[in-house]
C-alpha cells in the first residue's frame, strides 16, 4: 500500500442571486430585494417577502415544502435563465410597505441631497458559464 497524495476537487456552487431595482447602499434595498434561489437540481424559485412568483406573473404565498403540490411547484419553479429574467423584469415593479421603487429612490435622493443613480431599464444579465479548473491540493 502506498501513500499517494489525495486530490480534492471542491467547487463553489451558486445557490442564490439577489436582484434589486435599488442601488446597493440604499437603506430600503432589502425591502425591495428579489431572490432567485436554487430549490432543486436545475430548478429555481423567484422570491420576495415570503412569496414566490408564478409563471402567470402573480406573487403567491409559499407554504412549507411538504405542503406544495406538484402542480403548484410546476407553476412556481423555473430554469435559471428564465428565473433571472423574471426577477429583473419584476424588480422595478416591487412595492414594499406601500412604497414604490421610484418613491424609495426619491426619498433616498432627498435624504442625501444628491441624485440617486437611475435604474437602468431593460437591464440584461450576462452569465458566463465557465467551469473553473479544479484546485489541486497535495496532502
């Protein structure tokens, strides 16, 4: 028996994306945050405030996983590209605590006394799918 070096192949896995129409640093950023979360292999949920986005464009309360029917899951789970696109489209439409994105931006601008950077319409996410080379560690 020989003691050969063990090769460890550890790769990070992305399991969540944050999408928000407010710029980072805005005090209301988390209130308007939409998350795209990996929920199963190849399936992603678009979530905001305890609700999940449906394929019909409605935000529905998401119960416990054990109580979700196959039909409900089919209408609220997406491939990654579709989930990210839906989140980007929905982000400017979010209302949190009765406040719209535009109102939150204006409030922050007035509080700072300077203009907020504009929200870019038609924002597109470019994903580069490149699998990094595994790191090799010798023991």
